[in-house]
C-alpha cells in the first residue's frame, strides 16, 4: 500500500458521518440508485438503505461500482424494517414530499441524526413512507417542470446537510466507533484478504501502523495449515 493510499483511506474514514443516511422508498431505476449512492459517498455517508420489495437492485452496482465498494447498501422488502431500526437509534426521518406542512429543505437541522427519505420516481412516497416521516421538505423550483429527478433532489438536500455539518465541525473529528473504523479500513485496504477471511471464517489479521498485515508470511502459513487440518478432519469423519 502506498503512503498516498493509506492517507486517503484514513482521511475518508475520519470524515464518515454514521448518523446521516438515506432511505429510498421503492426507487427502482438503477441509474437513480447509483447516483444516490455516489452522492452519499461524496458527503461522507457510509451506508444507505433501499426498500426494493422483491426486485433485485444488482443492476445499479455496475454504474455505482466505485462508490458502492465504500458505501454499504442495505436492502429491505418493507419500509418499516429500516424505519423502526433507525428511529430506535434516534434518527429523525426527513422526507422529500410536497404537502401542506412541508418546509424549505434549508430549514431542517441536519446536524441531528438524520435519515433522508426519498420516494419512488413516479409515485413518490408510499403510504408507509408518509406515515413514517417526522417532517416533510421541499426543494424550491421556479421552472415549468413539476419536480426534480429523485437523485438530483437527493444531491441538493445532502449537500445542504454536508454544508451544515461542515460549519458545525462534524467533519473535523472521528465519528465512527474505533471498532467500525478498524473494520472498514481493513476491508478497504485489503479487499482480497477480506474475501479470504469471510470465505473460510478467519478473523481479520492485525495490521501494522502503516496499514500492512503484521507478520503476513506467518499469518498466511497459519491459515493454510488451519485449512489443511479442517480438510483432514472432514476426510476422517467421512472415511
């Protein structure tokens, strides 16, 4: 790992905002989901939540591949699953929706734990989404079109959230727990070793101060021996 890459990964993790996220309410177009994931990464969001029913969202991984590697995308079949979990952690649900009670998106305090709820391209928020929202917001428009594209609207709102948090100093200190920070750094810095550990059930190895695996040769030899022992034990049982 080059010193430049080490520094870049650390800098990104130092600015991750674990109490800011996005929840899509049946947004189904791959290009819109891709754009939302990319924007989330750009403002320091480490995970987004997508309610897609029984549809597969893999189609958007191609165009969002770079950012998708660094943003965890959680998939759900029903909206109440992520809403209940996020509200139990103190998140306010801010929904982009035109209503009689909606306020300008600038008026919300995004420095509080916030989940931005975005509705589907054609139908907007579902009935469950409307019920889950703590506040409705709108993005002012002066043209003939009736609404922004969902990914564009998300980008505008998230940039306001970034602006508020930057002023408040939220990006000036580590927000992730140390355990989460260490996990993400390892997975980003050593994706192949991460896959190897997951495949065979090994704990992640210890890293040196420069981000490289400590005693890598010994670690690989020990894990290979463990695999050989496991295979031998299975053969004895089957034999």
